[in-house]
C-alpha cells in the first residue's frame, strides 16, 4: 500500500489540514486614540509575521565545539498601509511616529509614550480565529509615506515596526489524531 501524501490529507472532507491563507489576518495595534487604532487596522495591506533569532554561543570542549543558545531577538517587520485620504491613515501613523521623534522640537519621546502592544490574528476561511501573535513593545522606527505618480495606483505607506517580543498563542479548536495506514 502506498504511503499517504499531503494531497491525500488536503482532499479529505474531515476538516483536517486546512491551509492558512495569507489574506485571512488582522493586525491590531493598540494606540492611545481609538480612532487612530481603527484607522491603521483597517488600512493594513500586508504585514510580515514575526521572526525570532537566538544568537549562538560556541563553547570549546577539548577537540570539539558545542553550541548553546545566547540572547534572543525579534526582527523588525514591515507593515504596509493603504493611504485613505478621508480616513486619516497617514495622520494616525504620523501621530504615533511623532511620539518617537518630534521634527518640530528635535526631541526624542519616552519609550513609555511610544511603545505599545499589538496582536496579529490569523483566521480560518470560515472566520474562526485559530492563531494569535501577541506583539510586545512595538513602535515605528521608520516610515516611508509612499510614492506618487501619473499611473493608476494607490499610495502605500510602509512602516518598519520594531518589537521587543512576539508571543505565539495557539488555541486548538479540536484535538484530532490521525491513524496512518501501515
């Protein structure tokens, strides 16, 4: 009997092995002003999911080396926003960015005033939420307000979001065990 392939599991009607689609997500960034928070959340075109990395410490041991984990860091991620004129997407981002640095006074803000938390919600096609990422200590370190031109397109704003930590929250809906044919 041949071994099952991933295509066998994807074609089953039992609801198993449902692929996560890229477009079934929501990014929620919790800002002091509720309207700014909504404006950014509704304008998200794309967001890079968290990426973490642990440094490697090399230990010499006789004639060999051993590797152990060092400090862990979470890489900055890009968020791309549609610039809606009547909603104030750019204004919401400008206000958050000016908490980091004010070009009027050339002053830096306090971390307690610009760092916030956020959540990435990954959903299933039927609208149920399956997975979450809690983003801790996020703030915009860079903002590019897009390009304009004579072509037929939208202005997209890109912000580089720094984060102290990203914590995956996996909420299982159903516990399923699959018996593989031998």
